C-alpha cells in the first residue's frame, strides 16, 4: 500500500513540528485509540480499534520516530499486532512554509 497527500494548517512550521514530534499529541489524533503509553521522546505504544467492515478488533501498535530534521521533516515507523495479523508501516512528514503564513504538511506512507 502507498499513500501520499498533503494538507495545510494555519500554524507556523515550528509549532507544527513541535506537535508532530510529541508522541502524546500524535497519539491523541489517531482514530479509535483506546490506550497510550509513552516510553520516551521517540517511542510510544497504543491500543487501537482497527478493522475493515465487520472484522474489527484491538491491535497493539508500537511506534518509533526514526528520523527528525528540526522544523522540516520527521519519519515514523509503526508495527501493529492483532487480529491474527502483523502490519508494518513507515511514514514521512515534511513541513513547508506557506505564502502568507501557515504550513503545508505533506505525508508519504507505505
């Protein structure tokens, strides 16, 4: 699977970067997260309800911020176990100033 996309936020790059490198903040915006455990500044785990159609259940997800380039980019790796499956993904976020203010957040995930 491959996903890429982008969106704009009205906050500056430094504010957006501080948000995306904070595991406690990132975990709160993920859908159906039921429990979060912060291990350190770059590692956290969570339980999330995931699934497709009527096949849904809890998965244990371990996340690691693998690369940080202050106020411009971040890479995150996640491994999820549950529902008789293992899912691994790596995503890269890049941040760009927008003309007139704000930040363009681009994401590539596979």
